[in-house]
C-alpha cells in the first residue's frame, strides 16, 4: 500500500535518519531525508511534506531554529513538525513547544508512534 503523505526526516546523524526513512518507506510512505538544518529547510520547500521529523541537536542550525523558520512561513502552518531527539528534559520540551513543534519524541522512538503521526 502506498500513501500520498510526504515525510521529511531532518537529522545530522546519517545512520539514524536513513534507518528511520527506510522503515517508514516499508509502510508505503514517501520519505525524503536531509542531514542538517539548512538542508532541511531547502528540502521542506522542495518537497512540501505533510510531516517533518526533526532532530533538535544539530550543528549550524538546530531543530528549534528550523522549526521557527518553518512556522514563520505560511506554507508550513499546517505541517506536522515532530521533534525526534535525544533531548528529553523539561527545558527542551518547553523550548520545542515554543518553537512550534507539534510533538516531542525521544530517540529511539517507537515506530508505531512515528507511523501514527505520519499517516
């Protein structure tokens, strides 16, 4: 079964991003991957995803900055932005909410949770 939902994974950990993408593809989802913040912004604009799984702790441009940039663009107001990160303290969760994330998942996330959000 294939889906019209487009997913974007943005993570500087290439192995984690690629593994997550491959598993989601097994469920028929169209998945694109970017390996950094600036690349993620460009990929979001090029692919118009319905859901973005976004790491927070990235060099150059962190996930908070990416989420805020996306939320400042009207084209991304309805896109689900989900933190997929190792950062799980109260400050990180509060900051992700303030930056415009819809959900906050901790790595390694349960793939059933990722699928529920993506579909």
